[in-house]
C-alpha cells in the first residue's frame, strides 16, 4: 500500500451504517432497560472485560464522559469494537434479557453512542508522565499493538509503535468493511493513542529495521504484526487480471475512487472476510455476486448473522464446489472452472472434508474473482527472532501474559491467535502490556 | 357486573372516580369533557378571590427514563372571577345533573366571607363543598390553605362557620404537612364536617438545575417550595388515610387522594376505607381518557372477587393494619429461588450481601469480591462458530453456576431479594414452621 489516501466520501453513500447510531433519547431509553446485573455475563463474555452495566448506567445517569472512560479503561479501541464486534456471540449473546423473553440490551450501539459522544467532543484521556527509562517496542500498528502501546503508556512506560504502512491502525484502517467501520474512526483511535504519548514510526521491521537493532534499544518487544497476505489458491490462471484477494479488494475500493467491479463477481471462501467482500461487491454495483464454498452452509466458518445479512444483500451462495482453474480471455479472468465436491470423513478441525467428485467440472463466467481463503502467516520475520516458538505459523505464547518462549518477546493478536476479532487482539495487547509492566517492576524493583 | 354507583356522604354519582381540584377542573368546558370521558365527579379548581399566578408553575421528578414519577406545583387557586366559576358550575350541573360537582373553596378567614361564598356556591348548584385547608404554597403565606389546616382550632372554627349556612355536604381537605394528621381530622369532625379529603400536596423541592443552581420550577432566577403529588406520594397518602380511617374519633367518610393513576390504586384507597377517590396528576399527564380503564379495571376486579358494590369491600384492609408490637414474632418466611426461571442477573445476590444479611450464595465463592475477581481473571475469546465447537455464549439457558442459592437457616425473610428480582415468581417467600406459637412483642414483654 503506497497511497495514504482513503476514499471516504463515496463510501458514505454506498456503505451506510449496518446499525444506525442511537440518538440521545433512544440511548437513554435503552440504557434504562439494562438490569445492571451483578458480575454481569456481558462483561465476562467480552474478551477485554468492559464493565458493561457500569458504562450503560453512566449513560442513564448522564455521565457520558465517565461512560466513555469506563469503556476506554478496559478497551482503548472501544469505538471500533462497538462497530465491528460480533456482539451476537459476545456481550449481547450473553445478556440475561434473552431469558427474560426480551431482546438483549443493544450493548454495541450503546457503546458506540458513548464513544461517538466522547470523540465528537474532542475529549482526551489525561496524559501520564513517563516513569523510568525503559522503553518498549510494539511491532505492527494494528489493534493488538495499539492496545498494548496505550496500556503501557497509561502506566507510564515509553512506547514506540513500528508499522510498515503509511497510516497506522492495521486492518481497522485498511481491511474492515466500510459498513462496519470507517477508516476515519480507526484513525481517530490512532490519534487518541498518539495523544497519550505513544510514538509511531513507519518502518519495515525485519527489513530496513532489523530486530537486533530494536533489541538493543528496547527492554521488551511486543509482536503484534498480524498476518500476511491472503493465501493463494494454487491453481492455474490465479495471476490473471481480474483476480484479487479479498483483503486487497477491500483495501483497493477504500483507496481508489474509480474502482469498479464489473457485472458478475465470484467470491471463493466461506469465512467472514469472504462475506464482507461479497457484500462490498454488491454495494459497489455488481449485478450478480456468487459465493462458492467447498463445504456446505453447516460447515461455513462465517458467523450465521453475517451469512443471513449477506443473503439480504443479494449474494447468491453455491455449496460443494472448489475452484480448479481461472480461465482467461485476452489476459483477463473470464470464468472460474470448478469441480463439485462431496463431504467425506471429518478432518482435524472436526468438519467433514470436501473431496472432489471425479468428472464433475463446470465453468462459471464472471468479470472479477475474489478469493478469500484466509491470511498466510508472517513466518519470514519470525524465523529471525531467536527463541520465539512457532506452531503452525502462529507465535506460541502463555495466554495469560502473552509471553513467548523468549522472555524479551511478547505477542498478541492475529499473529498469535491465527486471526480472530479486533476485540481479541485488544485483549491480547492489554494482557501483554500488564505482564510487561509487572516484569519491568520485577527487573528494576 | 359490578355496580359502581356511589353515595358519598349524601353526594350521588355514577362512579367513585372524581377529578381532584386542580388544573383539570379549571373551567366548565373541561369538566364537561371530563364527564363525557367517564369521570363520576369533579372537585372544581379552588374558588376564591382571583389570584395572579407566576410562570413557570410545575416541576417533576423523572425516574429511570419514566416521566413524572412525582409532580410539584406552585400554582395558586383559580385566577378567574368567582362569578365566572359559579356561572359555569350552574351550566355544568344543568347539563350533567347526575354527575357530582363539588365546589372547592378558599377565602379569607372571616365568618361573613365564608358565609357568602358557601351560599353563592350552593345557589350555583354545587352538590357539595370542599374546604381547601391544604394548599401548602403561596396561599398559606396569606393565612389560608395549609395555614388553616395546620392548626386544629382554626380548622374547627371555619368548619363551624361553613356548617352554619351549608345545605350540602361539607368536605375538609387535609394537609399532610403536619405532625399528626388525626388532630386536624378530629377538629374537622368536631366542627361538623360531613367528610374528609386526604391528602393535599406535600411540601417539596423537586430538584435543582445543575447548570444554573436554581431549584425547579424556575421563576426569573428563583424558585419556591411547591406541593408534591403523583405516583411517588401514594404510599404517604395511603398511610395518612389509614391513620384517619382507623381513628375512632373521626369516623366520617374519606375521599382518597394522592398518586392515584389507575384502578389498582383506587381499590387500595377504598380497601383502606375511602368512599371516593380523586385524581389530578395522572389526568394532567395523560388526559381524561385514563378513567376508562379505572372503571373497567375496577369492575373486572370486583367481579373476579365477587364484590357487587363498592360497600362490599370498602375498609376491608383497615383492621389488617396494626401496631408493630402486635405482629407475630414467630411467623417465619424464607426466600426460595426457582432454578428454572432464574435468569442469572445475580441482583438478589448482591442485594443480600450489601443490603441485607449475606445469606444468598454463589457456589465456589465466599464473597462477592472473589466472584468479580474470578470473572476479571477469566480469559475469554470470541468464539468462531463451527470452529470452536460452539462454546459461544448461549443466552438461552442460565449457566447453573450463575444461579444463587439461599441459606435458609440464615435467611431472615426480609423480602429484599424478592423485591429486586426482575422475574415474576422466580423468587418466592415461603412460610416455614418455627414450631412456636404466635407471640407478639407486647405478649413477650408481658411474660417477662
């Protein structure tokens, strides 16, 4: 990504908010519906353990700054999490109101109300003076590192975030679907972290900036660089024009004003990113968007609410088909050749394996192919990090502290958990920060 | 079908629901619209020498997003000429002969002035007179309203003056802003009153604007105490009604007032002895139409209970209120939590720990703090459907570890958990046999 320009205006029209914001009256009514549970299940279900009833009751009492600070104390990316969190399986999924024969409290929208109000006022968290001379480096500028850096800085530790992109924020800035989170909001959160005193440097860690150099300068290194490029399909024709992986696709349409998708789009994959890309293709004007998945609806890893929403967007789903080649015409992708699959025995993930059915190939014409097969691991950087244990391409850490096998290195976020939610990355970063602060105190009394 | 027709101290009307003296009964057009909506009677906005009001006049207390849990006013009596009010009373009575129109009166504490207003009101056709000895703001500074109602001798004297000339029943409206309301109730009875109305509004300051530091309602940089009414005052009103209803020296009909907004409150006031009930705040909040459900709801409740007339249940609860010293010390109840309907909010648990007797417990935790610490220390990740073998938060069933348990041996039966539980019938208070015969504190003291 060479351009820092994020194309915002067009997207505001094409990508209206999935869940519209509350106005203050509606927020108050919803806040008053909250029972104020003790040891609330919503708080337990949140990876960052935001004290949900507390921030909701502060909305009800009219203490809106206190509400936002309650959220930020637990989760510095409270704004983006309020937009992107799959609340159905987190806080709202755990709400006792389900058993009260009522709709759960709309925690996500209330959190967004508190955070929007905070940012709209141009409010800040109080800066904390630096204590001690030790510095910590956070590698990567995404949610895990931002959270780690903010927590460290709020506890008086000097931090530098190293990111190779022109704008920090990681996938929050570049990779989240527009109808969930706008880049401007991600950048507001980056500005908030910066205002706490965190230093940001654009640098290719492991490249022009070797880890050896950082090890000499920093007491601890937090690895929060996320995942690499999306996995390749490994089939003929993959390099053709008109084939673009889902993350690059999302990044492109967010940065190029005249990005066009053609009439017919094929998306390959069954995860949440595949769904985001398919929805985006529809909103960008594609008449037909077809999503192909080699297993069935039952095995699809996307959240069921994402799938439901995508059907409403008009995405058409095709099960039990696996791509075998991209067919080109004049150097551009013109069709995808699929083979039908059948479900066999369960594999390591416990899901039934998709096995190709002989002589069942078929061709599906299209203008654009968007593979969404998950992200690769950033193993090249890690191979040079002495003593950091890897497993299946992910960094192995002690979950409670984020500490790797090398005590100078901590890690969190997608590069540790293989790719989960923003809130998981924030929780990882926070836990690692607390562990590093504790370790600094041990080291220096 | 229940019969709601009412005869209150000789005043007849189709039902016991009266509009109290106040803004909803300010003029004839309003009262006629109210009668069309179903009200059985109306106590006219207090008539006297016209006053000048201020603006603003009302302020309220909201609670948990609900408006007007309590309402406060600093409005005075009618600002319209006496003749206008009386002319409109005559017109209303001509067009609605079966409905009750009560003239609320407040004039200077002079015998001839009272004689004059009583005669003129009755000449206009009023079915009864309600002497306003209760208004706690403004008029009291001029020696009227609660300035009269706070002194039993004045109340008795003016009642006597009125009774010297009155041909219709005379009601005395009592102020709650007094140490013992029975002293004035007895004085009114001595003065010859036919009935009592209770209660008038309670002295109040509803709140202070946190930007201007001025209490509400705001009048040009200042405020003044007002009279409090609405749902918040019902318990106070019920207690004061019970005090006068159970007093053997009083013994005259009571028209109940204070926080009545529906048929349930009406039934409660009647069970404590009231013959009619008066409503103001609820009608100001929602309009006259609320009377439809008051009539309908009360009728259905009476049918369900087998009460044919209002007399069948009036006062039934009076003997059930006793002094504390007569309560049975050996009656024992304990809380039971229904595990099938518990939603796991744990509000009963923290209420018992912080506000009661520490006898509700969560397995594995000796105190609330350890429960909270365990939750904070728990590592939680977003479950990825179909990959994480569905450990996703399942809101449909209460996790067993969240369902609190009552230590019945320690439970004192205070009711707090039952009160805070949001789920109907989840917590029940059940009687347990102590094996000891009933014994009151008084009896226990006599034994020793």
